[in-house]
């Protein structure tokens, strides 16, 4: 399986933590609660192992929002929550008084908005730090098993999944989710190259 060096790994974790920090600030305004987010770990897995990890951790249906990005590297990015947690997040957005039926009808649009915020915060931070362009598509909403969602995104070919575990801590709630970046061999090497260029710049300036 593809591996980064320790310094490359630490740099990516730091970059993604900056990205989810920006997402947390935007989310705070939407849910009217202080939101903090962190990325405690990232892992490179094949698609089957990534799906199995989600099954072992969640053992239930998953809500996913995916967006395709291209530029410095090409990837399909997917934000994933357990299905029951997605409704909890939507309720935070719209308030306690909305009936469950209406809440369910709003779920797709609301989760797509959240996915757009979080994925664009992560990818936008990568683009800014790498000093490169990364253009994204509109968000697509999925619901199903982890295998369904990972298979529906990025085709069926050989790919590596860069899996970010994200902790969402709200004033009165704690929710965890995942962001997956599906990368082919070329994209993996492009990502590694961009990390190396970033490290060379910051080490050259110290």
C-alpha cells in the first residue's frame, strides 16, 4: 500500500486540520453553535479495506456527499456520516420545531450544502498551500452502504483511498465523520509531489 514519509504524513495532517478549521468556522454560523473540527488521523487504504473499516466502525447505512476535483491532482472527494447523524446535523441547521417528515425532505439539500462547505474547505486549503488550482464539481448526494458509496465514486479501477477521520465537536453534540479522497496512481504521485514542493518551500524559508 502507498505510504508517505513521516514528514509528508505530518504535513498533510497539518494542512487538513487548517482546512477543517475553516469549515468549522463556516459551520458555526449555520448551526448557531460553536463548532470545532479536527483530523486526528489519515490513512491510505485500498477501496475494499476502506469500505470494511467504515462497516466495522459504523455498521449501518451511510450518507455521503461527493465532489470531483481536478487541477494539481485529480480526485473524487467524499464526505461521509452515519445516516442517523446526518439527520441530527440537519436538525441543528433548521431547528427543533421542523417535523421529521419535512426534515427528511430537506436532508439531501442540507447535507449537500454541508458537504460543499467541508470538502471545499479541505481542497481549497490544499490548493492555497500548494499554490495550485483545484476546480470542483457540484456536490452529489448518496445514501447506502460504505461499499456502495465508495464504488459509486471514482469508477471501478485500481485506486487508493486517502481516508481522513474527522471529529466534529459542537457545544452540545459530538459527531464523527470521514472524508475520503479516491486517487489513482498518477494522482497519488501528483499529491506526493505537491507535498514535497510545499515542504521544500517552508524549509527553505526557515
